[in-house]
C-alpha cells in the first residue's frame, strides 16, 4: 500500500550508507527474527537482522533492523519545526521499494491504518499516523522509520533457510528498538547459534544440526598469517579494547565479484577498503587504490575479478586487544585500517586510525598518525 505522503525519491535519501529441517522449523510468523548466517554474502543482507512483519501464502515481508542511514527522520516532514535537530535517522529496511517509507511503533491499543506484528508492536505506512507520532513530546519513543523493505516470494525464503542462509528466532521489542543497532547482529547471532545447538539435543530432534552455526561458521574468516614483524599483544589491565571502538557493520567483497561492483560497494559503504571473504574465510583486502593502480591504470576491463587485483597478504588484529597496542602496531606497519577478528578467527569488524585516535592515549595516536604519514607504507592496506 503506497501512501503518497511517505513516498521519497531514492536519490533524495542520499544514503551514505538452515540445514535440513522439519516443515515447521522453516515456517516463519510475523514477529520472528531472521538472523543472517555468517557466510551469507549478499551485500543487501550480510550480517542482517530482519523482523518479519507479514508471512502468508503469497510470500514473506520484513524490515532489516540494523541498517541505519545518514538521512534524518526530520527530512520527511520539513514543515515540522519541532523536528529540527532531531538526531534519529531513517533505517534501510531492505532493497525492495526504496522510495516507500514505513515505520514500526509500540502501542498498547489498536491504532488505525496499521497492522499488528507482535504484541505491543505495529507496522504502518500512513503519513498522517507518522506525523501524529512525531508530534509527541518525545517523537522517537518506541518508533523506528524505514525506507525500503525485504521480501521473498512463495517458498523462496524456505529455500534460503534450507540452504542455511537464515536462522529463525523469536523477536523481542528491546532488540527492535536497541540503541546499538551496529551490534545487534553479533548479539543475535550468538543467540541463534545457541538455539540451534540446543534444538539438536532435544529428544526426538530430526536430522543433524551443526553446533554453533555449522562447521563453516566455526572456521569462518580465518585471516592470512600475521607478518613476523607484527607483534601479538595480550590483554592487560583495564585498557579499552578494540571491540569497544571498532565498526561492526562490515561490507565484504567476494573474490569473484567484478572490480566495478566492488567500487560500487565501496561507494555504498562510504569506505575505500573492503575485506575479501570466501566461504567464511578472509582471503584478502581490496582498496580503491588497488582498483585505480592495478586495474584502471593498466587498462583492465571493469569486469576484472576482485581476486586479480586484491592484496592476498592481510594484516589484522584481535577484537580483545588493547587499542593502544593496536595503534602502535598500525604505526609500525603503516596502515590506516585493520580487519578485526575474534579468537575463533571470525571477521567481526574493522578498525580505523580515526576510531583509535578518539580513545587511545594521545602519544600513541600521535605516533601512529606520524608514522603512517611517512612515505613507504604498505599501500595494499593504506588509504590515501
């Protein structure tokens, strides 16, 4: 249902932007969460958490909960002066109908022009209803606004779940309105893996369900070996850790992807560097500089595969390392960004010198900036 008052041009958004199961195990209901498997490589749904808002014979519709954009909610109603300065932004609900806005909101009653998703939660695309909610004293209390949605045709989602792309878990309101959407997938990925492993141990469980998200997940994102010159640091004291400052939403390129698509992904993610992953393993890194020097400058076609220009040797850090140690290591190796893996070697984020400089000791941040600014750095992971 399209409401003209909430239709936006896509350009105006300027977004900076499971294994064999019984039929019931594949069924989804409104209010369920779909948690992407770590190996799901579709950039639209990589590390996504989708709330199912409608599930019926004709297909399934949902909203991605952890893709905030940089577009302010206030842009929807420029005539509402009370919204000026409102920091809340529109979320990207999925790749379908990006010019259509909808919203989730909490309500004890049954408001008009809305559909019940779960107890206390409704979805709507009514412009008048959204305007009335935004006119409240606390306009964004229990409210989240989305552009676009996610949709699957009949049996399409079931096929993806059979393939293991998605895990289904019960939804909850606190997760939907979390103040930290960037960490929502990590939190629910652990919950989904625990539910999956527990299900396999229940009496009468059918088939075999791999523990903790499957064998592939257990070995996912194993990075290339560290260079001997890059010291391995240990956790000490109460220093701030990398996982407290890193960026958790990471765009990952495929080695089979064309460099043109990789460049577009960089533009969409507003980043000049992408980890390259294959079958849950970190196999390389590609930067805008790699594309410019190794492909464009040599006249290679846009269809050139990422694997032909990417850097195979990858430096990385662990998510539980002290940020001061990592800042010094980045200075030693003259890099501006590092992929972040956990102790299971799964890619969990990316950290930049800017992230570290906001929180590390001033002398360490200054040393890193000075060292990286010197010529002769590792250009495969350096951003210029």
